[in-house]
């Protein structure tokens, strides 16, 4: 359930201003991170970009399920065997992911990592998986079988072969952490963008807001809306970059973990709010839930807002968001 990168950061010229903007792109957590910081001089900005990269690497080594030495890999290796003690940070992240799994009745499921990869979006698929293959692919998915012991700080997966993963939350969590770390260090403006999980704070060196462009899923080379941001996170999930077509119907890479079938109905969901981690969880969940249930979910959290673009191009928003003044 990895998110598509569908956000464009629009930077103003900064040459003549007293503060300096520096940007660096690197590969972390299995994806592309873009780190943009505003500081009093280039050296300060570059040193703090190094600090952000170090923090993201630290988080990756804790939670990445593709790293055999990570705590999450140890939890997965002991599925059906015994609980595994994890750091407080890892336990609390797992706890939040499990709460989101319950909140969405499995539209988001932290144990989706156990799904067999029967859907291929690399051009190699020539036929639909059979109903039997799809059913089997989700046999070990089920957040109900995750047991947390807060007192002992342990995570136990009851079923052998179960796996948990943070591919849909990890980058957002890292973006949130790095924003808070930079603010504590006196870096009062910047953006951490982890594979489309974007957290912004402060303003550009000329005093203007950061500006985010959202791609139009109907016309991939065009921008659908341009939105100013001075503080907060934005995340987009979309189905139009990775998909297969069978019998004239498009099947995307965002899979419903409860059924094993790709989500349908929405082409993209963009969520704005105070946390990239939560915005990521909501955007992924809404893609699976669909328009009506998705709007019901997001409107329970008034600090978040969203815009959805359906497969037929129709646009829907949460009640607290007027997209019309930002459309291009």
C-alpha cells in the first residue's frame, strides 16, 4: 500500500534574502527523501540536513521489515512463537497503527505485509489471479491477531507467517519526527518529503508560504491545484501510476487487505493535517474505503481535510475544505 508520489514542491527564488535555503535528495527507507531547510547560512542548513538523514536512518534501522536486524523483523520472525520486546518508540508506533487498523475495520491493516505478492505491477502480469489465489493471499492478514503488552513493551503475532510492516506509515512518522527535531534545534522553516509524505513548517526565505502542486490523475502532466502551506502535512495516495488492465478494467497497486482485491472508485486522495503519519494512514484508508465511507472517516477528525478525485474525474472534498480557490 505504498503511496504514489503525486506532490510537487514549488520553490521561490531565494538568492537575495538573508536566510539560505538548501535542498538535498537521497534514498532512505526504500524510497526517495527530499529535505529542504531554511537557515541563517549554508553551513547550518547542510549540518542540519545531515542530522535529518541520520534520524531517518535510525528510524529505518528500527522499523524496516526488509532489514533482518530491525526490531520489526524480529517480531515477524517470531510470529506464532513468542512475544518480542521492542523499544518504547517502536511499541507506540505499532500501537497507533493497530488503532488505525481498528478504526478503519481493516481498510488499513498493519499486518498487510503478510500478503502474497500475487498482483504484479511491473508489466509481468498476463492474467487476473484466480479467486482461490486471492483468498489465499490474505490468509495471514488480520490485525485482530496482534497482541500488545504495554507493561512489557512486547509485540506478539499469534499466527505463524504473519508480518507487520510500516511501508504505509514509516515515512510519515519520520517526516513528523524530523520536523519536531528541527524546530527544537532552531530551524524554523523547512520541508521533509518522504516519498510523498510531506511535512512543512515555517516559510520560504522571501516570507511566502510553501506552495504544493497536486497532479491531476486524469492528465498526469498537468497540475490540478496549487495550495499554499505554512504549517502542516500533506500526503497523496493514487492509483494511476501502478496498475494493470484486464477486460477493460483497471486494477491498482493499492490493495484492500481484507479482500485481497485492488481498491476501486477513487484515482487519488490527498489529505492535509498536522501529522504526515496520520495523513498517510487516512489517505490509504480512504482509497480502500471509497468516497462515502472515506468522507465519514475524515470528518470525524476536523483537524484533517481531504480532496478526492474519482475514477470518472469527479472531485469531492471534506466539508472543511474549499478546493475551488486553488484549482488551476
